[in-house]
C-alpha cells in the first residue's frame, strides 16, 4: 500500500530525500506537529534510505505504530525490542535503544549505516557517556535523522543562588547532538490545509499555591499535585462536568493526577451513570488488558477513559473529540502531547473540545499558535503567537519585538548595520579616526563619522577625559571642535 501524501508531507519528504542524497553526514532534525503523520514520514524516510537502516523509538507503542506503517508499504522489517517480545535482526530494524544497544557490535558487522530516531527530544541524552552517545559513538552511522513535535528539553538552571526552569531548544543546548534542522512543518500549515481538527478551549480557574517543583525543575511533585487537586476539589468538579460532556462528546479522554483518582472516578461513572461507560488505563495496566480497553474506546464501546501516565505520546485515536486535562503540569511536552490527541481529523468530526481544568494554558499559551522559527537576528526558537517560550526562564515574557530590539542593538554594537551607522554625516570632514567604532553608549557600534555632533557635545561636557580612556574618541571630538563642527 502506498499512502497519498498530504501537501505538507510531500514537502517534508522532499527535504528528507535531499538530505539522504547529499554528502552531508551531520545528524539532523525534522519537526512536525502532533497529528502530522510522523509514522508516515518515518516510513518514507526508511523507504528512501533503503536497507541497512535502524529506526529507534522510546516506547513499545510507538515502535508498533511505526513498524506497521512501514510494513504496510510492503517493505520487510524486523523488530528488536524486549518490550515487544521480539528480537530479530535484519537490514531494516525497528528497535528500542535499551534492547538494541546490547548488539551494537552485530549491527556494525551487518553494515547498519542509517539511523532514524522517533521522539528525538526524549530519552536520547547528548551527554558524554550516556546510553545513547555510547551507542552512537560505537555504531558511527553515516546518516541520522531525528523526528519530534517538541524540539526542546526542560532544564533546571541557576544564577548565583537563584534557580529556575527553562525550556531549551534542542539545537541551542550544550552538549548538543542534533545541530541542524532540515524541515519544519508548522501547526499553521496543518490548520490552513484542514488537517488539524479545530479546537474549542474551556479553561478553569485553579489555585496552584500548593504546587512545588521536583529537584530538577522539570515537573511538579506528585505529592504537591495531589494536594493542589484536593484543595481545589477538582476531581468532583471533573465528574460533574462529565455529566454534561457525555451528552455532547462521543469519545472522552481524561488525564488525572493519580491511578487512585482514575479508579475512583471510573467506579463512580459506572455506578451512577451507566455500567461499562468508563475504563482506566495507567502505566501499570497489563499489555493485553490495555490493548482491549483501547480497542473498545476506539470502536465506541467505551465512551470515557481515565488515564494516568499513559495514552499521551503516540496514542492515535482520530475519533477522539474531547480531552479533559485534570491535573496541573509544568511540562510543555506533556501538555502539548495530551492536547494533541484530539487534533487528528476524521470524517464527521468537525471540532474537538479541550477542557483545561488547571489553567495550564496560562503557562504555555494556545498550542494553535505554536511555531518553530529561525527568527532573524536570534536563531531557532519555539514561539506561541509572538511570545518566545524557549531559552528563557519559564514565566518570563519575551516577544518578537523584544528580539528585534535586541538584534538591532547587537547590530549596532558590532557595526554591522549598513547605511546610518556606517555612512558619514553629510558635510562631515574626513579624519583618519572617522571609521573607528564607538565603544559605549547610545551609539555603541556606530562609526564616529556617522554619529550626530549633538551626542559628541553631550559626552564632551559630561565625561571625565583625564582618566586617559577613550583617547581616540576625545581626539575625534577635538577635531570637530577645531573645524567648528561642535
């Protein structure tokens, strides 16, 4: 079976093909929003690369999803993953890192030379000595392409005694493995081409005073989340809202703060509303039981699924028309991936509802405005509308206008701006020091012959020139005075 690619997918595959057929050997990234059909893009990349290719996934669920997409093309492949119960080597291998790293010597002997990495931002640490870097340094692949919807990692930072959390863009971190991007699919593209389900937001007030970050600043502690949920009486409010949503939405996925909350909520729904209406999935749900629950949910046999630490990344259910996010989170990836479960398109589904029970959108903004841009004068960053959200302390406000001002100041300091900062003021007499760059102040980076005389008059009257500093500037000012220009 050959899939008919969507227009934005065709453009992305062309970029992938150009990289594969180039002389480049640097590890590169492809960025695509949740719901863009990443498993298809990976399958296309694997098809273009041909054999001798390894595809890495962080979880069993993503591995199966990606593997099935490739084999539906009629391309043979094998699975090497303990969590899947299969360990078969071939010229096209879908694997989890924890399993395949043990046979890296055999991969080298087989001539595996290409690596594709799904969810490249997660679980693939670029730190020297990490599981990932040890594996890649030994394998030494020729071509590496990473795929992700969230090219950032949350990191705890500090200045002096002050610590804070910061989302760092994956190419702007040190150490760095993926240094370059070859293609970005924007959310706006998918919305414009009608491949993203329109979302309707419902945001609740939430008192987060009880919330505390964990030791690395990446998420709130489980204890503080539970305490905040209890103080807000949140779980009862969610159940009351579900009494209405069940008559509006066909398929509802609810993210809760704990397994206990999931079980209690499902028991109440099944006892008070309709038996079998709700089920629970969590990280400890046995594989076969989980598969059966998911199948009932997708087929419409179950209307509501409560989940904890499951059904986020990689869960594909196009019929899902409501996500209830019932816990606070400090993780952009967790929030984005959860909301992204509802954006997949399906015939008969004209919109989807997002119920933000804990006002998480106040931290992350509206994901419909998310963009990844190589912004002029700044470089790569993630933006929500005009607000930068990467490489700044979380909670700080930096806009594109702020970046424009900063870039202009940088240009001025470096003397890069052409014209006004470089061209002499009309009628200004020549002097050997005219092209010297101003080293401070309002006109820092400007050539001396381009600076208004009013500024020279100001600094001449206010500066102490006896300290011996800035002799060249003083000499130029004296030149202007001598020629009756000041």
